[in-house]
């Protein structure tokens, strides 16, 4: 009976260890990534420029392209760090 408890205990240790290792790998893979959060008011439009590849370190390139797309200086933009495309934000000049 005591022997059965030890086997279950080893299985639990292995499962716990594997889960912990998996968690550490997930955390380590996200450690170098930036967190990207953009708040957009409800009355604004988000428009991805699908053919406009960008560098997340140079968001000013997206700003220029989005202002050209909307033909106004009221447009904003950011570079999606995962898809590496420009996303325009336009609130109708509000």
C-alpha cells in the first residue's frame, strides 16, 4: 500500500515538473517580446495597410503612409509587431 503512494507521488512530481518546465519555456519565449496595446475610441476606424510592411522600431513610416492613405494629418498609425504591417487609426478628424 505504501509502495502505491510512492508511485503516485513520483507521477505527480513528474507531471508537476513537466508543467513547470513548460511554463518556464513559455515565459522565456515571451521575455524578449514587446507588449503592444493600443486603445482606440469606439468611433474610430482601424485600417490595416496589408501591403505596407513596417519596422516596429520606425513607427514614423506608418504615420506618413496612413496620412497619405486618408489624405489628412488627423490619421494616426502604429506598426503591428507580430504581422509587421502598418495599422492606420482614423477618428474622422475629431
